[in-house]
């Protein structure tokens, strides 16, 4: 799904990130937009290839993991309340769903 619609969505997200913090390097903004828009769509094998592709497009640029502060605290509290395990994979998928909901008009869980 690397069509023009996806490109427009990535550019819209990059614009939002730039407006939120104009002091951030534009390469970092574009890399973060590409990562956040596409990571939730990939299976594990494709994820490795995508990360390699990002490394080729942005050599020497390491993007820090996004901080979710209050969301992470609320997730941990709710998982404890429901007596569910706080498995890193589950937390990662919840964060990916959150990111998807912020950047897309609709979502489908399979």
C-alpha cells in the first residue's frame, strides 16, 4: 500500500508533527511519520524489511521510541484491574492500534 493516498497521509502526518514542534529535524519528522503510519500494517517478517528500508533512506538517523506517558500509565492500570498480563507484545499492539486510530479514518482488526 504505497500508493498516492498513503503518501498523502504520511505527508499530512509529517505536517502535523512539524506544526507541533517546529524545532525538530525534518528528516526525523518524515522518518517518524513513515514509521508510525506503516508499522501497524506489517507482519513480523515485513517489519524487518521495512526497518532496513528506513535505514537505507535515512542513514545514520536513529529515531527514539515515542513516549506515550499517560496512555502507558492508564494501560498498565487497566491491565492490572482486569488481571491481565502486561506482556510487551500486547502493549505494543495496543499502542499501534492507538497510532492507527489517530492517523486513519477507519481501522479493521483481524
